[in-house]
């Protein structure tokens, strides 16, 4: 029995490892390719749970499309932009430190170039988020290191608009096709009866 070529085995093993262990992404664009949709898209933030012992808060955050355009669903990203207190401030007055630095952000999908945590918006059954509709919710978990009781997370929305579909070329009118067929039949009949010649019939046809 012929033994497999060692190089073939090594390649097959490498292909198996890449297939099984290298994560794939269905997202269509990197962050630097996305547009800021804030205003056209609104983050809907709902507090779903609070653990007083660990000072952990869990939110459901979805995206509402307020525009007349469709957004590509798997391009939508929520960026945790800031955290504000009851007075609407997002920085410590004395140290001028961002309140966001006091929080541990759990299970984030990554960070922007300026260090802001971001979360991918889960996709639904449709490839697009249609106008005036809501996306599925991303789960956002924040742990307050300083145990401050009241705060509000604020998000920006990044994503891509769906380009408008290219217009289809106009199809020939059924009426024109029917008229052409009728004329062809009439010319064939005249040729058959000897009223006109075959060359004359061809010259009478539409180009």
C-alpha cells in the first residue's frame, strides 16, 4: 500500500487547523470604512439587569433606523462613546478624567482608534435594516469600579448605507413584439401568393 506524501499530509493538517480554529467574520467592512450614522440611526438603550454585589449593569442596545435609507445589517456597530452622571457631565471636574475610564467593559468586540469600546449589532433574517425599523439588540455589560450609583451610557452608531439598486434595462413592449410577429406573417403570406418577392419582403421588415 502506498503511503501518503508527507508534504501532502502537512498541507492537509494545516488546512484543517485553519478551517477549525481561525475565526471568520461575516462583517463587510472594517471600522475605518464605516460612516457615522448618528442622527439617522438612534441607539435604544434598555437596562436589563443590575448586580449590586459586583456593581455590574447589563443593557440591551438596539439600533433604530430613522432615515429613508436601508443600512447594511452586518456593518452596524455601537461605539460606547461616554458615560454621564445625573448632571450630564462625562468628566470628573477636578481631575478632568473621563467617567468611562472608571468602568470595566465586558465582552466588547474591540476598540476604536481612540480607545472607545465597540459592539457589533446582531444581524436578523434580513441583510438590511429597513427604514424606520429596529435591529436586534446587542448585550452590553459594564462594571463600575467606583460603585457610583447613577450613570448613563451613551453610544454612537457606525455603519454603511445600502447603495441604491441599479435600474434594470427596459424590456421590449409585448405589444411591439405582437405587431412585429403579425407583420412577418403577413409578408410571408404575400410572398407565398406571389404578390411580392422574398427580397421585397426582407426590405419591408423592421431593422
